[in-house]
């Protein structure tokens, strides 16, 4: 969702492909349906990309650019990318006049792993088992892989959109194991926190978001404050629950020593009889 915003999409392309030079402007991007269809085993199947847009100047299409996100290194990524790109080239053949000029299709693969580098194939030939005598006849196809957590500080500073906040988080966590937030204002708050939540597996980022009417966070300093507050609240809640359970344990033991039947003990401490039996068995 975050990457589908034109300002974020163009920013990712300009930084990762062109070193921060503004080659693609946000207003020059045209939304492209992420799904494409193909026929296999006599059935019509859908292949869906993460985000894809066409780059146009006036009425002229110059390129089609897709972004794929990975939390794990996938050895079949070259096959997947060639499938995505091939579907777009196929669409050009089916929808446009035969004499019309064709435009390139480029896919960026964003890898968010920070504990280990991408060690899987980066091109089609590296994934295939090719007999030596066939080597020169097999066409290769590379993927444009970007390891977000391994970007340099200089690269991260080139980002003008909210993606710079995401990249900074992963780089800091990879380098130091910790994160020092900046006061930089977040433009797309909910989508930025959703991306961080999904890519880190930490739902507290999404939970930190509140509706604008209730005063949502505006920068990562506020987000981290909310995340830490939720952590403290959760710790206190668990502490209270554990305290109540310990009290029920003590009460159960006392009533049992007094000779009260297990069924009555269960009613007294408001738990199931099976729970009382487990507690007593552990005494």
C-alpha cells in the first residue's frame, strides 16, 4: 500500500536505479492492474504482482516498472520475475498495434532480510541445471535485487518519501540491533507502519496507529513512544494476570488442605475442575 503511492514509488525508483536523480516524476506514473492472467492445464490462472506502474510522458509510454517485496531469499525469484515481465510484454503484443513501438519492463526486488544477505540466485542461469553443451543456447535473465537493510547511509539519505524512514529502520537494526528514531514527519502514517509491521513481524507498529481524530503519531519518535507504552501496558496486564493466578493457586492449595472437594474448590476460585486437578497434581 505504501509503495503504491506515486511519490513513494517514484522515490524508490529514482534512488535505487538512478542514485537519487529525479528521472521519474510522480505525476508521470500511471497505475497498472497488478494481476495478469495465463492459461495452464486448460485453466485460466492469475499471477499478481506487488506493485506495478507505467511511466509516461504525455501519451507516450516509456517503461513499465514493478516492485516485488521479499522477507526471505527465494531461489526461484529469477523465474518469478521473468514470468511477471513476460506477462507485461505479452500484454503489449495483445493490446497494441503491431507497428507500435514497444517499451521496456523493469522489476525491482526489495529484500528486507537483515540477519543474512541474499545468497540465492540472481539470474536465471544460476537457478537452472544446464548441460554444458546447451550453455551457449540458453538465454539468461537477471533480477534487480536491492537489500534494504544493507543500503549505505548515503543511499538512505537520498530518499525523500516515507520509504526513507522504512529503509533507515532496517539499516539501523541490522547495524546496531537497535533503532534511534528521527523527528522526520511521516506522510503516509498508516501505510508506513503497516509495512514496518509486516516486514518485521511486529504488530505493535500497526497497533500504534490511531485515527487522525484521536491524534495519530506524526513521526517515528511518537511511534516508538506508543510501541514502548503498549509494551509496558502489556507487561503490567500480564503481571496482574499472573498475580491473580498465583492467588488462585494459593487459595486452591489452602482449600484442599482443609478437605474441601475439588468441585467446590473449582467454584470458589472460578476455574474448571480439570484446572484444579492439574494445580493439585503439581503440589
